[in-house]
C-alpha cells in the first residue's frame, strides 16, 4: 500500500483558498509514490530525470497534493523523500535514456512508466 503525490499545475492550493475538490479538474503531474519499506519512487519524464529536476519543477511554493486531496507542503514532501532514502532496490545506477527504471545521483528510484 502506498500514497501517490501530485504537483498541481497553476499552483491552486490552500494559499489561494481554492478547495481541494475544485482542484480535481486542474492539470496534475504525478510526482511519485511513497510505499512502506521502499524509497520514494519518482515518476520520470523526458525533462525530469533526477531529484534536482523535480526540485526545479516544484519550486519553493509548488502545490503538492496526495491522492486523497490533502495538501502537502513542499518542505513536508522533501522531508518525506529524505526519510525514505536508503530503501532502494537494485536498479540502473544512472539515468539511461533507453531504460524505464533508474537511480539518480541522490539515490532516488525513478520509473518512466505510469504507475499508481
């Protein structure tokens, strides 16, 4: 069992007073999933292949929600990722463009495939 996390495009979140149920219609980008006993698994995209890429994409004031519609602060999210580091199964050691799974230079697991 795990929890998926999403970046809401357009930064519609608590700070602007938009209710969670109204955010359902906005563009969401899957950041990844937190599963018990595993490192946080990031979703990889053509332009996002590392933690640093996700940090740029999210920024300091990005709007992150979990699959239950709960707001997660950027600080809480990165604390979660850090706390899960070190529980990574064997994968490719660096980002190879011809593979669907890899580990970035911070030790994070990535998957190019859609997962839930």
